[in-house]
């Protein structure tokens, strides 16, 4: 009985952690102005976050982080993404992880 309780507590903790990460990613996307060009589920100026998650894997995280930081073209077409030099490395990593998880 004790092991069932411990398992339930651990599972609940994981759900809270995943939920907090998802909320952090969505909050950052809004706060940093990302939603001006991107949407979760449809193309705006840039691709939807769900389309990025379908095309890319966690192995592409470093490349996407660099693209967010430096901006440029060539990942999803010729419309340039402006550089985001004022966004911290930690925030960029959180944003990219959230996008690669399907922006949920």
C-alpha cells in the first residue's frame, strides 16, 4: 500500500512539473513577442509551433536555439526572423523545448 501511495505522489509531481513547463513556454512566447509572427496551430508570418514540432526533433534544439537568438532565414522559408538577442539563453532553451514538445 505504501508503494502505491509513493507512486501516486511521484506521478502527481511529474504532471505538475510538465504542466508548469508548458505554462512557462506559453507565457514566454507571449511575453517575448513570439506570438506576433507564430501561432500554436496555424501559420502566420512564420510556421506554427505544431508544424515545427512535426518537422524537427530534440536533436535540432541547438540549431533552433541559435536561429531564435541570431534570427535569419532558411529554416522555414525566406521571410527573415529578427534576432532575439535580448532573450536570455535560458528562456530560449525553454521556448524551444516547449515548441518541440508540440507547444502544449
